[in-house]
């Protein structure tokens, strides 16, 4: 009863170096909850981390993972408002690839009665990213025209729902694959192929950019005056789940910083968002976690595929390959 | 009757090269109004322009000036809603230092009955800057803590009024002069000396930065996570109304661009605003002009000093010296 399993990233940058290991539980801190995990969510940052491309990762070996759902099995002595047996979801600052997680109470939210625990795990990182990118940083208005460059993925699904619920009427969803255009359309956005986008004369007020590198500057050129771009990642560095050395070198050569003078001349803004950096800022994240779980928005994450903990490498390969159209999860009940 | 006076900038970069000249009127365009000017507003951009530091200035000789108030004396044949004898204010894309101005109707607004025409001329550029910086770019919320670095000037006066009317509770107003602290306090902000600011542990959600250069980066370091900075100028390059060569060289050496990676790591945003670039974008400016004249905000510009057209050089020296605490105007009735 004193043992639990977790997935450790043994050596980033090399493949096949994720292992399922057994560890012993420590005693629970007074302001923490102990959660028996049902689902852990995978994120693109994990793919980057596995490739050694994530500077904020702890020294290896470490346990990745930012989002879980499960059942409360122990309660720190300072905890109020949550009970043994409650089903909860939690944002984790690493450590989420684990059969049991200890989480500070402020990062934990009770799962609303009508939610399933797979959806709850799939909600945290994408939901926080939506709320922070559109609600808190860009402060989107319903009159804004918006372009999302990751429209076919897990974040794209929630982003489109979030924006439609804000009353936004025009959402362009980019994809590089013709096969994903129908999914984007069904989600409520207007699909557009990447190559069409730059050739079009579409102008938007808000861009959500997850590709990074050169695309930041090209996307900014598609903004209306008073427009804003939110940069959330650098997915371009990865190709088919493998580190693309050509892309990395190309991207590094192309990393252009942004000149404040250019921003003035074009009346543009650029935001950076790294949700993980905010996991140690309760004041900032509390409101967004409440928005997700408290019903301000009614978001329904799309789950693409569920793997067992033993299949973690396959699961990360699958996510990194860019073929998924929603969240990829680990189901700890399958261990 | 066919003649009018205007002030021309003969040769930027040299002093004493502003002349009052007489020109002939052309016939009025169908969508323009002809305005007999009472007041022209001076702006810091004019000081920069006189020093040859404003890349967007037209080739010399040209007539500067972005804001006027006066009486309609002729109406283009397509104009509706304004009449001969109406008192109006107008934003001008250059040409405002003039006894008579022709302006496209969309840039012109009738002066509300209880306004004086000196206040109207003083309203345009500062008012648009407020509304665009805080209302449209930063999209300020009343829970935001805000720092304004030009709190004692004309823009500072309107900014503080605008923010207080939005319900903002915490406004820090920077100044480099101890003597201006009382004015800032009376306007409703908390005054702070520049040197105290960086040594303090104050963190804010929104910065309005008019100093430019190195201060952009230092001010950004004072932002909370999810904070935003709006860059509107580079006043640091000018010292006591003269071009400070030391400052210009220092600033050029220090022009640091902004790394999107840094913005991500800090969850910050940076906007650039150049109101003058928007004078050719009716769609963008119309709403802000309506906000100023239509009563969404009730702003009361502070007028510091009024000069005659013959005193234009003295007036620009006075503005550039940084001792004014409000708008500097030219009164064309004093010609």
C-alpha cells in the first residue's frame, strides 16, 4: 500500500528511455491531497522534453506530466472542502505520470458531477491555455476575428469552443493536412490550409501561434492594426515525433526577435504564454482553474486515444507525429 | 479671402527653421470640411520631427500638426450632419499648424456644447492615445494595477482620468522631477520618482511607456505575470528640447529587441502604438473619436500654455524642455 508506480524520463535526447518505476510514498504534506490517479494527460511539451528540447525540465531522471484526474485517497490536515472519495482533477508542476500524486489543494478542483474523469484530465492544460491566452492575455472580444494554428488538436478543440462561447463569430483554423479540414469545420471554425493562409488576404485581430520560429513573424504580418499574437510554443522544431535537426538549425538561424519600433509602426502586440511557468503562481492560476471547473465555460475536451502506462513511448510517438485530433491520455487503471 | 497662414518646418535637424508662410486655398474636396482654426495642439512627436528624429515626417518643407479645433466655414458637397458655423475638432495627418484646415469628415467631430475649443484641440491626440492604449490594445480591466511614465504631462492627465473612469483603483504615476509629484497626486495617481520605481518591489499589470529605449526592458521587468506594456514613444532621446547626441547614441546602442522566448518565460506582452499611423485607417480611429466626443468618457484636458503662431519655436522649446504639465497650444486668433 506504501508503493506507487511512476514513469520516469531517464535520459532526454535519447529514445526509449522512459521507464515505469516503483517508488515509496512519503507522508502527505498538510496542504496537499493524495490522489489515486485514473488518467494522466500528455502534452506537446512532454514530446519536446523527451527530445531534450525543454529547458525548464528538472534534471533527469524525473517524472513528467502536468494534468491528472482521479480519486482523493488521503487528505492533508489543513485541507477543507474536499473529502476522501471525491473525484478531482489537478494541474501538476511535473509528476503527473504517476499512479498516485500528491498535489497542493489550490491546484486541485472537484470534478463536476456530469463530467467523466478522462475528460477532466484532458481539460487542465488545454483549458488553462485557452483561458489564459484568450481570456487573460489577449482579452478577446466577440468582435475579434481570430486565427488558431493548432485547430485540429486538443487545444484547438477547446479553443474553438471557448471562443464560440465568448460570442466570437469568425475563427480561422489552420492545418497542414487536408484530411483534418472537416474536423475543424465540424468544431465550428473555418478551416484553411497553412499554405493558403499566407497567400490569402485574410487579416485577423488575434492569432494563437503554437508553431513558433519564423511563423511568429509571418503570422504577425496577418494582423490588423491593434491586433495581437499569443505565442505558446515551438512545435515546428519537431517533425513526426522526432527531433528534426534540420528544423532546429533552421529555426535557430531564423529566431528573430521583435523590434518594439516595428510593433509601434504596425500597432501590434505580441504575448508569450507558458502555462507551466504559472503552476507556481497560485494567484494567477486560481481564477482560470475556477473558470474551467466552475461553469463559466462549458468545455468538452475531445479525447483521441488512451494508452496504458506501459505504452508511454508509443503514446508520445503518436502525439509527436501530429496525427492526433485530440487529447492523448494514459489510463492508470490499465496498469 | 483666398489665402491662409501655415507654419512650415523648413529644415528638420537645424534650429530656428520654422516659418509662418502664406499659401493659397485650393477648392474643397467633396468629402472634406474647411475649418477656420482657433487652436492647434503641439505634440512631442513635433519636437522629435523638428530635430529630424521622426522617420515618418513628409519631406521638408511641410506643415506639422495633428489636432485642431475651430469653426466650419465650408462644406464639401458629400457632407451630411455638419453645418456652416459648427464648432468642431479634428485629427489631422500633418497640416494642423494652419489658420485654415481642410479635413476629411470622418476625422472631424462636433464639439459638445459645454466644451471650449481650446480643450477640444487638446483632446484629440492625447485622448486617442488613451483610448487606443488602454481601451483597445491593453484592454484594461478595473482590477489592473497600472504604471504611467508620463503622468505629469498632457497625456498623463487624460490617462489618469480615463483609467479612473474605467474603475481602475491603483495608478502609479512616474516623474523625474520632485516638483511634479503634487500635480500627479492631485490628478488621482500615486506619484513615484523614476529612481524609486526601479528600486521598489511594486509590480503592475499594465505599463504605459513613452520613454522608449532601455526603459522598455526595465519597465517590463516590473510587470506581473500576464502583464502587458504599451510602448508609445522614445522621449528619452530628447533632453531639454534639444537633441541629446549622447542619449541618441546610448539609446541606439541599447535598442534591444524583444525575444518571444523571454515573453513566454515571463508570460508578458508588449504592444506598440503609433496613433499617427492610424490616421489613415478610418475603421480603426472612428470608434475612438466617437468615444472621446460622444460621452463614453468625460475627459478634461489640462492646458498648460497657449502661444501665438509667431511663437511656434518658443512653444516647441517649452514643450521639449519637459517642464510643461499639460497641453501646449497655438492660438490662431492671436495672429
